[in-house]
């Protein structure tokens, strides 16, 4: 359904090839995550900077999260697999509540939130009875903005809560575009203190919530250039459209891993062939392919998704090696020298990249 007052479409498959207009990486920082023990990082899904610490959500290592210094030294690893107090089976997401200085863990498999301090100590858990399955959340002054996994319960996709009471809901459940096994990370991204940007399900839209005015709207419509598809006839022929699209190499799922700074919005999609990453220049209103950008930046390495944004607005990513050779920077001697200063490191070790775009 169309929602009035959206900013306009973002054409996804049309890129500006001019080198004068395309963004370039700048202010690159390289951090070696120095941990070779049993609790070493396996796969980072999300990163949060809290003051002088990084918090990494690791879906591979027993669904735990790691706390590191900004210099890449490990401090704590938290794994609490089980069914007792402060325990979980799988993690859907993590969130840092600045007002109380607490790390909130959102389990996939239980309607609760688990709270830890930054020393890794379990504080409490809050079990809720409103029936929502959290996929992401954002605490407001006295309310809670929640993305619900609506395929679990058929409820609306977005809810505004206050002390367990549902104040408002948005985007009612629609099976064809909301049913999916791919659990997305970081669906909410604050633009500033007044505006939350967020994405839901397989919808071609980045939505906005104005906190002060309590106004819900569509900010950007992502134009995947599927003009000419007669969806009604396709539904009649195929029934559920999602499996059909997943077999199509041209199909891209709708946005997830939503991150932004003052000038750029970044989001990912997924295709049959893997992840895609995009950067949208808010001022120039242009989209750049992250695949193209990083292909020009790394040799024998890749970045297929972002994991966070620092307090200073730098994007955060983990570079994955493309074996058999170790990855390296192209035409970035200072960054390459810093990388080489780590010495010969195992391909399984993780290197965090921080960067700006200009």
C-alpha cells in the first residue's frame, strides 16, 4: 500500500559510474581483534560502540556476544545457553540502553528481554505478556518502539508500547511479504533524536517514525525495477510469491542491516547468489554498490555487509578473506602498513575496518 508523504524512490539498479560523483572510502582505521582463545569471534552479526568499548554479537559462537576495547583487546565473552534465569537458546538481536547503561539481549525463542552490565554480569530478565516476538527495539523516553516477527503470531509488524500496554500498531501482517526464514539484524536506525528509520519484512520501503510528533510515514521507496510484473497473475499461478522470487537470480530481498550516519544510509539485500550492500547519498540522492566500492578497495578480501556505526559516525565492517591468499588493501599504503604491522595472522582472525565515505 502506498503511504503519503514519502521522500521518493531510490533506484537500486542504476548506478552513477562517474568517478567524480561516486563516493570513496576515507579515514580508514584498522583494528585487529586480538583473541586466539576458545572464545574467539566466529561471525559478527552486529557491533555497538559504547564509550570505550565494542560489543559484538556472534551468532556462531554459542549465540554469545563479546566485549572488546577500542584497541581490539578482549574483555568478556558472554554465553548463557540454557533455560534458566538469564539464559537463552538463540539471540535475535542486542541493544544498548544508554539511559540505564545496560545491554539488552533479545532471545529468538522466548518472549523476554535479558539485561547485562558492561562487565558481562547478568542483571535481570523481563518476561512480557503482550505476545510480540521482538526482532529489534528502540527505547524512547517512556515508551518502547518494537519490530515484531509477525510471521510468528500474525500481529502487526510494528508496535509502540508503554509499560506492556500497546499504544499503537503499524503495518499489519501480510503473509506473502512477511513470511520468511531469514532473520534480519538491525532493522531500526536512528537518524537523529527525533527520527527513527526502520525496515520490515520483504517490503520495498524504508519507513520513518517521528518521535516528537508520533507520526509514521514512508521515507524511501526502493525501486528494484520490477516494472511490468503482473503480481496478481503471478499469485494465481504460483501462490506464494516468495519461493518463486528466490529462484530468480534477479530477485533481491528488501532491506535489512540498516545503518546510517549524517550523509549516507547503508542497507543490505540478499539474492540467490549472496548478500548485496548499498550506500545511499542523502545529499546527491544516488546509490552506490558496496560490492563495487569494496572490490576497488580490497584484494583477496570482501565485505558483504556492515555491522554497525561508531559514535563518531564511521561505518564498521569485518573483512572476510578470499582464500588462498591473505587479503590486502589496494592503493591504500597507510592502511596496508597498519595491516602488515599485525604480523602474519590466521585467516580466521577478525580485522575490524572503520571508514567514512566522501
